C-alpha cells in the first residue's frame, strides 16, 4: 500500500486542490485534518464521485469521513472518462472543480463531460467569461480542448449550471510560456441577467475609459446571462476585462450588486467602482513582463506537473514545462514542494513571494 502524503491542518486552497488532482492521477492517498467544510469539502466529494466504480455507499462513507475531527486518510479511485454530474453548492467550488478535475480526466485520453451544478458567479472566483475566454485557451496549449457552456447563471447562493466538454490530446503538451508577445486587443464584456442594465453598461464603459487613459484601446460589449426559472438574482451582472496577447490572455472581473443596491456600496476598500477595479488589475499586469497572471499561473501548475511526470499515454521521454508568472504565491511554492514528494519531477518556483517569478517543472534526473 502506498504511503499517504501529509497535507497538514488547513492547507492553502491551491495545495489542497493540486493534491486532489495528483491523488486522482497517481492513486497516492492523502492525509488531512478534519473536519472539512464549505468549498473544500464540496471539491473533495466531487473528486470522490469521479472514481471508477464508486458506489453510493462509498460516497456516503467519504462524506462521513470529512466530518470527523482529527487526522483522516483519503484514498481516491482512478477516474472514469465520460459524463460526471457534480453538485457543488458552495460558493467558489465550481471553478475549483473545473480547474482541478479536468486534468486527471485529460490523462485518460478520451472525451469527458463535467456538468457542474452550483453557484458559478461568486466574489473572488472567475466569471464564466473569464473561464471560457482566458483559461480555456491556455488549457488548449497543454493539449486539452475545453468547450464551456453556461446553461444557467447562478450568483452567490443561487444554483446555476455550467457544462465543460473535455477533448484531450493523447498526451499533455508541454507548456512553454516565457514571453506573452505583443498585445493584440483589450475587450470589456458585461454580462447581464435581467434588469439593471444601465448600471452594468456604465461600469463597462468606465472600465474602457480607464484602460484608454493607460493608452489601451478597449471596447465594451454586453451579452445576456441565462437565468434559472425563479432565480432571485435578476438585475445582477458580471464585468470581465480581457487583454489578449500573442501567446496568452489575462483577465480581471467584478460582480455587480443585485436588488437595486448602488454599486458604490459594493466598492473595494479603496472606494473604486467595479469598472475601475477590473481596469486597474489589467494595468498592474501590463506593468510587469510575465506571460501569465498569478491565478492562471497557479492553476497551470497541476497540469505542468502531470505533463513533466510523463503520465498518460505518452511515447518517449517526459517533457519540461516552463512559464513566467506576474506574482509568486505561497500556493505555488507549496504545490511544487508536494509534487517533488509525490512524483519523479523537479518542480521549481523561482522568485520572492509577491514578485515576478519563473516556474519550471521537469522530469527528475535519472
């Protein structure tokens, strides 16, 4: 039996998510400290349901395990290609499931579909348009084509539906993103659900004006959001700014208030409005030289590790992945350290925390 990998008490989000992806791909058990709650527990249960031949009794046993106080040991079955319907009712869990579970499924080399039921527009999480227009194109560079559809938008506690169709290459493609290339275009997308359109359009135009002050030509466009019948979030909206470079895409987003609440009440501590906030984040990224923003760089570390380990139907020696990030985070460093314990890889995150850095994941020396 394989020795479990210790994650300790309350691991950072990226470490837990990455560990679940690695455990699905390798079969190595994880040792956690319970109880697990919220989006963490929802993601663990989604990983359990992905397994080949998992029974309802096994799902119930895993759910009970997560409620225990103290150390718990979690073993995940090898994932099954095909359709997976996952209930992710905790805010933030939908995006984390997409980022984490797509890659173990990609290693199978066969198409799969994730039907993710739960809130898909939450504070601190990417919007649907960020995932479709920014994350999916970079995932394709690693050999995973992702087609995302928003069936029903769900804000905060409302339950929405997002469908991800995964079409992987026979083996993951090594990621080489050291330089982002020239800036091609900047777009501001405001997605509206029901009323409150004037406020949403005003926020988008404000973002475009702020970007133009920085010398960036940005155009705003409005698109509708599908809402479930009887949803309580009519009038909500999501603002997404996208800067498309030759080799990468960087994004920023903010959610508009619902129920007619003035946007100023939802402003950041700096009293910035939504449009200014998303534009300022794009501006901060442009002030640095990295190919990827920190959140995207974090979420590409898991597939880079799997690629460099040679997992999947790969012919020939495993390749090296190499990319630059606008900011080194604690989660990147922790996941790179875990990868060296679980797989024969050299995962290095070079750079001080909070500053620009370089990520290199290579096969371990023979």
